[in-house]
């Protein structure tokens, strides 16, 4: 993961001012009766911070919503810089879907947007602290950065990647559904039905992972991006992250030596890299250890390089790649 860039306060304040101006100009766009301001067509205007929240908005809202995203395809979410246009988009929204601590620039912009219906995924399912091994260290006094995870998570030290656990993602989906019902009560029954259908699909996906990873030759996987702590914990696996702050950086000699030992001890066959970052780090380690490389997608965005067209397809690709790497029986 790349180092996060924060927007200077003065710049953000200017963006918010421009957003307020745009909101005033468009104040008549919102339909009455809870309909929303999707181009004046009666749809609910939903702004999502990045793909996993966008997907929930689209799946639950369907024809009743118009969903925009602040993080365009191919952009690493943690690197997002808020533009005046995006600030205006936030201010015009009927509902905002985001995950606090994942994108500090978004956190600040949302706080100043004045939007009434704001859904924070981090408030819908418990966030945990995951070290390089993917274990839950909540309540323990660890130097998190020294463990190799390297995520700041807005200073909380807690892992925001809840969408990679279908069970936790379903909890977030229920919260999003409830928020859409509140914002647009005329279509509450549809939102409830769509939420139930999505949760059922996520429950089925969870069952696929449990079955697919239930019996494997190894339980350890190595990845450039320590984003899979929840997934590892859910399915009894051990995540070993290479570098913490930047998945494209070279691992330290000490970490390289440690991972070589882990690979040998735990029968590791594969080093995983992600689609939104270079595979250089994974290739370096694989070359030195005689391992293969493959993709384990943290699903922070969908591009033409993704191994699937949506959340479910990419998650099933991740499952298939894990099964190959871990020697599923």
C-alpha cells in the first residue's frame, strides 16, 4: 500500500467552500418525499468513498439510487486527494457511504459536508488490530508498525479491510440497507429485500470459503499487502506480510530472512501481490526463495486487470488462488 497523502487544511477548506457554493446552486435538485437528487430524476444520490462501499450502494439501492464514487478505478484508495468537484459531490449527496480511518482526506471532507445521512462502515462491525501474521492482537501492547503491517488506519492501529471477510461485509451491508430505508422510506421494502438477497449471497460465499479452505496442506500465505487479516482469522489461516507501508518497497534483509524461514517451515508455495500495485516486491522474494507468484486482490477497486468484474467474482478468484497456493485437498 502506498503512503497516504493528506490534503493541507487550507486547501480542504477552500474545497469545502466551493462545494457549498455548488450545493446552493443545486439546492432545488433534491426531490421531495425522500426521493433524492440523482440528476433530478427522483433517485437517491449516493456517494461512496471507494469500491466496496460503492458495490453495497449499487446492490442494495439498484434502480432507486444513483451511486457515485470518490475513488476512480485504478486509483489506490489510500492515496486519494479530494478535489473541489468531489467536495461539491459530497455536499449534494443524500447519503454518503465511507469507512472511517481508511482515507483520512475523505474523513475530513465528510465531517465538513453537512450531509445528514452518513454511513460509516467502521461503526457497523468491530475493527480489530492485525499484525503481520494476521492474528487479532486487540488489547495487547504491541508496536504495530514493527510487526510489519505498517498501516496507520488514521492513527487507530485497527485494520479497516472488513470487506474481505464476507461475514463482516454482510454486517456492513445491513447497516447500509437501514440507512437507505431511512433516507428514502418510500422504497424501504425494496431496500430491505435487496439487503436480504445480498446478505444471503455473502453467507453463501462464506460457506464456499469455509469448505474450500477447510483442508489444506498449509495454512500460511505470504502477501505484499497485509490486508487479509480478517479473512485469515475467519478461515483459520496465517497471513505473513512482506512490507508494511508500501507494498512496492523492497523488504528489509531481516524481514526477507524471516520470510524465507517461514516459507520453509510452513510449506509455503506462493507469494501474493495485488492488482493496484507493482509485483516487484513479490517477485524479489519469490526469486530468492524459489516460490511462485500469484494475485490476491484486496478489492479496493475494480480495473481491467482485476480477476473478475465485481466483488463476488474477485473474491472467488481469491479463493481459487488461495486453494492452489495452500494445497487444498
